[in-house]
């Protein structure tokens, strides 16, 4: 998980995850998902792995900036396979924001892979699989949502001024494309790992923490937008949006679980936190209190030193730590 300190295998130069070419030596690059590494490709965009398998630069490199390797020449990678709908060729605004959404999706997949969460596309399992509709609200209303494994993302959220306007209207402290992806797959994983688990104890614990998920959703939405959150919501929720419905509380908590794991891992990769700090705690909530809270406070102050808003503008109440702990417990055993 986390943004690793990737390096060019040819010249040793540090790489960003999104690089398709090494800026130092000019070698073409691709992401090999099986190796979880950025690897060099030859002049025709080919990489041969240690087992002799031949990989090709994803067909969508030019369209969406996809830097992953694909199994077939002229084909697309597994991340692109998860996109069921993309903006059509006439939708210039949608296409302009498409690369940003795909980049956020790839970032999400890398983290899910390293945490060990199962990831199956609708192309492999039409019922329980996951797929993304990346739609553009310039052509009509788009609801960012999850439904039976289909995550819908509004590409307009890739536009900074649009997203900032919505953020301010909804009075949210944080709104990003990656955050949308993390939140929406939270709904998917609650469905898959809690509701379909066939474990009454697990479901009971989820209801104890988040509330009864069978509560009428539309009524909850109407109430939330009419009355706003309860005034003391900070004592039990990570965000005011989480108060709306048990499903939203879970998805918000899930998103924060991914925010925290990813950022901690990046901090370890770049030496900001000793790797040993991530080990040896029985409960995830202790890792959050002992390591994440001090780190995020420091990073907030780093941002303030640059005149930026806080990196992590959230307060984690005890009840929220318990919810995070529950989400962390869903991680499959390694
Ligand atoms: Zn290089
Ligand atoms: Zn791709
Ligand atoms: Zn949601």
C-alpha cells in the first residue's frame, strides 16, 4: 500500500507512480501489477518479466495517461478493464477530466492490492464484480454513487473550480477525486464483505457501530438535507455526511481507513515514520492513535508552513476509532 519510493531500474532515478518515461534517462516505463513495480519497456513498449511473459504498454496511454502493462499487444490493462463506461469521443470536457479519474482509480487499485482486498471486475463476475462508469455531468445529471457493484463517478469533479464550488456548498473540509473512489468502493466492500459474508455476528457488530443499514435511504437523505447533521455529530462521526445513513457512515469510515493506510505507508517509504512503527499493535485503532494522529498533525503544520489548508482536517473521536477498527478487521488475513 502507499506510494512506494519507486526507482528507475535502468538509472536509479526516483520515479513518480504516474511516470510513463524516466525523466532522467528517457527509458519508457510501465506498471507491472503482478510485481507491484514500475518496470522499463523497450522502444516498442514491451516488457518481458522474469517468467518470460510478454507485456505491452496499455492501449489507453494516449487517451487516459494509463501507464499500466497489458497482457495483449494493442489491448488494455486490468485497471482499464474495470471502466465499463468512459466519455464518448465527442465529449471534450469529459475526456479532459478522464485521465485524472483513471489515475485516481489506479491509485486505489494499488492500495487494495497491497492490503489484499479481493478485486474482481464485472467482466469476470457479472453479479459480484466491480465496474466503473466514468460519466460527465456536462451532458446531464450524474449522481456519484454505488449500485450493485457499479461505481458511478462524475468526471466534472476533476475540474478544480467545479469541485471546490461543490465542496464549499456542502461545507466539506475535504473533497478529491481519489476520495470519491475510496468512498464509493466502500459501499461495494460493505456489500461484499459484510452483508454477503453470511456471518450474523459480523453484521450485528456493523449495526452496533454504524446503525441499521435497512433504514430507508431516501428518507435519510431528505432528513439530512432538510435538518442538517445533529449538532454533536463530531462525537461519533468522521464527517457530517456520515451521519446521513449507516451506509454512508461505513463508506466514509472505509475511505478514511484507506486515506490513513496509504499515507502511513508513503510516510514509511520516505523515512518520515520508522517501518517498525507499523508493526506490533494488536488493534488498528492503536496504530491510528499512536502513529497516525501525531503524523497527521505534523503534516497539517507542514501544509500551514506553505500557506496551504490542513492535509488531514479531521478529528477522530473514540467512536470513530472503533469504526475504523471494524473496517480494518475486514482486511483478509495475509
Ligand atoms: Zn531512468
Ligand atoms: Zn490501462
Ligand atoms: Zn456514499
